[in-house]
């Protein structure tokens, strides 16, 4: 009942305030308004308690970008995106229902931070960009996306930099597909997820090594709000990780309780910036099976670029760190997402002390 009630409240909010989306002509649903569907399905509207077709790509697959509209991802450099409560607050204000309402770096002009679900900069929980190396959007499944960049201060700024890993391989002919994902703090507003899909392409690529098959993230570090003061790095998912699919009727990979949401920050071993350990050769000696009892933490081959230092720390300037176990709505899903890769010699691993 709570998600249904929140959906009704969200639909009644003014069009010029509340919620956040990424905005770019490459996105699916770029020109969708509150009149396009028989319900409010603007890109900024949150997703909760929905069947798969309705939440996947925000149900905007029938509203693709124009040919040639691509969001560029410069390998080894930041890709700057515009996040806003309304298209009129971005450089793409032309055609928005309210006209040009831009106000510098403010993502939600004229609205308090509560309108984009935060009590302040210390309460933001991060957002992510994920990529699928597939040009045919109809073939993409949730498991095909791999998170490649995280910004832990998202969604505080309209202009938000997403650092792109230097080793990102080129996209196939026809390009890649990317998506923006965000889950906000429980301190300001009802819980939901946000997803906006868009066409993307990697520029300046110097590597042909593919992105590894993504795995389900695990809640694995310090979570003092839920009585877990210490990080458990052995319980983390390392390497390529899937986005956090949560609170929907179908195809969830997260089953955390409504009041213990998953986040794109250290809580799930999403360190701030480029996710440099997502490639097939990042862990040549394998990754041990994560668990609260695991004492071996794998070290990526390019340690300088990919050591998850933020995860094994007990403090963070960008939000709470991960905790050892998730807060599950159903015990039947308690083991969901544990990688089952066979054990190999861990010559590249370091043991916890």
C-alpha cells in the first residue's frame, strides 16, 4: 500500500519541481510529457511497484532518440551530464513545458532540496551510469548492464561529472546503450528508483578488453544506521556490478527492506568515480566467493587504478559505507546474487588482518 500511495502523491506534484532525471537528446523519452501516456510518465517520475515493462527504460522504448543523437563517453576522462527536476532547467530547455528556468548549477530551481529527496549535501547517496555493449535495445536485459561510473555527490549539482574508465573498449557498430540510475536517501520522501536509458558511445578507446559479466552488488560495509559499525570487505562484490533494481513487481535484484534502501556508494562497494576493475582481465586470478566470513579480498591487476580503498575504510565523506548483510524483505532471497565463479589461486589477493 505504501508504494501505491506514494505513486499517487508523486503524480500530483507540480511539473516544475520534484524528482530528478538525466537530460540529453540521446535519451529514450526525451520528448515525453505528462500527456504522452495515460499516466504521468515524464522522465523525472520515480519508479516503484511496477511490472517490468513499465519500469524498464521507464517504459520509453517506443520513444527512442533521433538517429545520430549519442551521449559520448571519453575514455579516461569525465563525461558531464545534466541532471534536473525539469528539462527547462537544462541546456535543452527548448520544447519544455515551462520554458527556460535555468539557474546556474541548481538542478531544481526554485525548490528546496527536499524536492529532490535530500536534506542537504551530507544526505545525498550517489547515482550511477551503467553500460550495455548492445546496439539493439530490444535485446538488452537488466543483467546486461554494468555500472562503469559513480558520482557520490549526485544529485546535488545540475552539471554532474561521471568519470569514464580509461580502459573502456569501443562500442559495437550501432553504438552502446547506457542508463542513469539513482536511489535517494530515506530521510526525505518515499522510496523508489530512477532509471533513464540513452544511446551512448565510447570515444578515444585504446583497449579491446571487454567488460566482464556483471554480478549482483552486495551490502558489505559499515552501516551504523542499522547497527553495523564495521565494514566487511570479504562480503563485497568485486569487479563488474549490476545496477540496483529494487521495489518493483518484477525483476528485482535487490530485496532490501523499504527503510534500508541500497545506494550507489560505498555501502555496496561502488566507490566514487570510474569503476576501473570491471574488465575481463581485472582479476586474472579469480574472485573469491563473497560472504561475511570471507577473509580474502581480491586485488585487481591494475591496483593503482582499481583498489577499492573506500570500501575497506570505516569512514567516508560521501555517505555511509557498506554493511555485512542486507536487510531483506524475504529470507528466500537472502543468497541472491552471490557470484559462483570457481575458486582459483589468489596470488593477486590480500588477506584481511
